[in-house]
C-alpha cells in the first residue's frame, strides 16, 4: 500500500508517502540541526517549522557558501498549463521568504515550451498566454523587482539554448528514460525538455563566467529534473544546484495534490469570492456523519482538508492551530464553523491578491528577463 | 556486397549503390521527363545532365506550383564541423544555379548546434567559429544578397525554436530511432535535433502566415531528416518540402564521399595552391602500374578519382570529357597529364574562390538572418 503512489514532474497519484519519497529520491530530511541553523538568518517560515518544506539537497552547503560571503541565487518556476491555484502559490510564498531573508536574486522560469510538449491539447499560444497570466500572480506576491527576473522559455531561448545544448550533450536517452519513465511513443521534444529546465540552474554561472551557487525551492515532484542536472553539473564545471523540497499542497476533496484536473477541489487565484466560498464549504472534512455523532465522538483533523489548509497556509499561529485540533477532536467545534472560518480567510487573501494581481499588469516589464 | 554500405546524415561508408538508395529511401529518379521539363526554365546544369543530382521528391509538384505563379524558396545548409571542402561546394553551386534560374529566395542553415551535439570533441565555440568560416565560402559563391539569408542556428533560435517545438511534438522516439538509428547511449540533444533541421522547411510558411513551397537541394545522405519532416508536415498544416538529391562528391583516394576524416583525400577551400597540387598529384587513378602497361592496355576512367572530379565539377564540356575517356581507355594519355590538368583547374578555381572569400568578410551582415 505504501508503495502505491507515483510522483513524477507530470503526475502525482496515490497516497504519497513523503518519507519513502526521500528514500526513493535519495534526498535528505530538513532536520532540527538544519532548522536551527536556518533560524539564525531570520525567523523560520511556518512551512519549515511544520515540515511542509521537508526535504533538501545540499542546503547546508548553500549556507556554508553564504557564510563564506558567496551569495547564492534562487531559481524556481511554473509550467503554465492553466490558471494559478493555491497549490502553486505556496512554494512561491516560501521562495519570497527565502529572498527576503537572504536578499538574493530570483530567476523564475515559465515553461511554455514544456506545457506545449507534454499536453496534447495545448497550443504554444495557449501556454504563452497562460505564462503571462501566471506571471501576474508571481508579481502580485511582491517579489523584489530589483532582484527578481521572470524567464518565459520561448522568449529567452537564445540565452537558454546554448546552456541546454551543453546539458543535453551529457544526458543519454537511457538516463532520461530511467528518470522520467519515457516510452517509445514519447515525443522527441519531451525527451529533450529537461535540459531547458536545467539551464537556469547553470545560467548565472554561465553569464558571470564564474560559479555561482543556485538554490531551487520546489515541489518534491520536480526533483527528477534537478537530480539529472546535479549529476552532470561537474562534467560541465558547474556547481550542483541545491534544493529545498516541499510536500504537495492538498486538494479540497482530500486528494494529495491540488490539481487543475479537479476544479472543485482547487482554488484558483482568479476565482470570485463566491466561488471560493462555495468550494471551501463543500470541502472534504474529518467530520462525523451527524452533528450528534460529532459532538459525542469528535472529528478527525488528520484527514480533514480544511485543517490541512490551515496547517499549510492559512493559520500561521501554531498555538491557535493546536487549540483548534483539540477542539475538533473533543467535538467542541463543528465542520461548518471551520469551513466558514477558512472561507473567510481565503476570500480575504484572494481579494487582496486579486487587487495586487491587477496592478501587476503595469509592472510586467520590470520583471521580464532577456526578451532577446 | 551491394547491401554493404551505409548512408545516414552522419555517416557514409562502403561503396554506395545510389539506385538502391532510391529504393531504400523511397525517392524518385530524376528522369528524362523531369529533365526535359526543367530545361524549359534555362539550360540544364551539368550536375543534372550527368546524373549527379539524380533523385528527388515532389520536384514536379514544385514546378506545377511555380507554373501556377506560386514561387517556392530554396533551403539548404551545412553542418559546421570543419573547413569547407569541394564536396560541400558542389551542392551549393547547384543551389546557386537553382536560385539564378528561378529567381527565388534561399535560406542557408549553418547547424552549429548539430555539430556540437553529434561531435564529442567540438565545443559550441568551435562550431560557431566554423559556422562563420563556412559562411564565407557560401557568400564567395556569389548568391544574390537580396534573395539569400544565412541562418546560424544558435543565433536564430528564437525564430526556429517554436517551429521546432511544433515539429518535435509530432515525432516519437520510435520514429527518430528507426530513421536515424539512435541508441540508448545517444544524447537527448541529438534525439531532438532533427526538429531544428526541419524548422527552416516550415519557417517561411510560418512567417508569412500562408503555405509557401520549399525546395531542398541536398546530399542524399540528408534525406532522412526531411523524410520525417515530410511525414509530419500535413499534421501541422504545412506543405511537404520537396527535395533534389545529389550523389556524394568523391574523395581523391577513391572513396565514395570526400570527408574531413581523410585530409589527404580532401581539397579544402583554404588549402594553398601548393597543397591542392600535391593532393591532386597523389590522387588515386585508374592507371596501370607501369607506363608501358598503360600505353598498351589503357586506363580505367570509371574508377579514377581524377576523372570523377572532372565529371562532377571541373570539366563542364561533355564532348571534351568523352574524348578524354576514350584517350584514357586507349592508352593515349597518362595519369600524370590528367592529374596536372585537374590540378591546374583546381588551383585556378581555388585562387579565384579565395579572393572572393576574403571579400566576403565585409559582406557578412548583408546575408545574416534574424540575429534576434
């Protein structure tokens, strides 16, 4: 049963055993020693404290370099296949915390080429348009415009392509097939694609003509791309990129990853307050079948998606979260109350985000990288 | 024995049976009917009359469209892995004849990315520098600068990449492996590459927003790339590119293809007159072992590389060539005389070419396409 899940850059299915994923992928736990060390640069983000950003590669090395005066840069991104939802925002919010804490540059890649290649139905115009829409959400989060550059792959390809070529030359079909599970029917663009996703991890070193450490905060599902990139980095004379992995943001219907394939389980940044409220009010919870039953036996916050949302993003106060859990287990609070409270928080968040998102339309030029 | 040869875009080995290649590849002979038709647009080029440009795909369709007022464009190219040699010039000379005859645009692709990906030893700087050097030879041939644009892949990638993506999405790994003979150890850049070589065949249609016929004059060894491109063209709504294939230019040591892996068999456009003369004077001929024997029994022009050179490029007069063949067979002429005569012609050609090649350095900007 624990084996019965799948995590690739293009598919997350089954009930994910995140500890087993660390074993499978060969990453390291974000342990207390690392958390202690990170806390010295500023207050730990709740996503770290709560074990949602839970796995890493070489984060200690990044801090060693940083302490020695060698600044790293951040690299993360998004595959623009549809509207942005809360599951996308979570790692970006965490990335902003890293930028604010360490005062380092961020390169944000929008992979319009990837989503075109991997999605039968999408045209390149679709994914380019979606890249623009997704970019508004990135900008709305308030990344420092003097430190943040957004890469749209097809626009920046003149910069990315030579690095991707060097990367691709070192990756055999065997390796790509083993890591990504490609088949004979996979198109040749998809096979090549990982070199484009690797490129920003080497790009700054290439541009500056000397090695610059790179830290990639991302979902653990994206690790395979960077595992390959790390393997070949020394062959090209680059540092291996370091990674900080987060768990997947859950869906509202109890699934392990919020996904656009389940719109009712998914809160988009473009949803109206009414839509947000409706989706939250019909969320899967850990409540009992009847009020009487729940008052008597309590609910199960450990399986409740409303509780997960509070845990992941919407209740930053550890004490309040703990109290809520106890109340739920004791039957002192009913699902309706929790859902209403979450809906209020989310509507509030979305309303503010949408205002900033509108203003972002005028800021696009400040963020775009290498419109070559 | 006739099966014992291999022709791929990256390897020509064994004694090539060109008629069998037409069967294997599924192309058509340039027959008398087609030659008759082509002669109506201008005097036939010797390479056509002599069966060196001997195979095609849809050349009749190109002429149909042309007659109906729909102009085609020419597309050919070169993989810049080393200096230009006579074997490269031959199809370019033929391409110039096509441009002069039909007054049509030419896009000339220099595939610095390909040669980097397929050659373990070459860096991207090597192949870019070589692209520049090769370009000088193209310009020196006197292509009309108002109708001719030279594409260096890594410089024009912003234009090529979106078309390559559309192409790549339609080509499975199975297809690429079957056509190009890829293995598990092939790098993922090489697997993707054919989509970059296909891109110029669709590029003008893409830019103009309507279908424009494309004619590709090239060595028959390049056919696999365009066979794949033709298969997927209808899926993308493009015309299939048409092709005119030439046989390989022979090496001076009797091999089927002049190749940089045999420098003594190869005349480079950058060779000194002394080097040219020396290589020609030590060419493989069809002569007998002794002068007496040759005077008595004659030579064998059919296996003589000197004769092949005259046939391919350096004796345009059919009558003179015929006379020479008879004289050789009758023992009336010795190899030394033939070699000296060819050396004189080639030195003369090279001296004039090198002068034009130097002047080409100032014309580069007139020819470069989309330095995006």
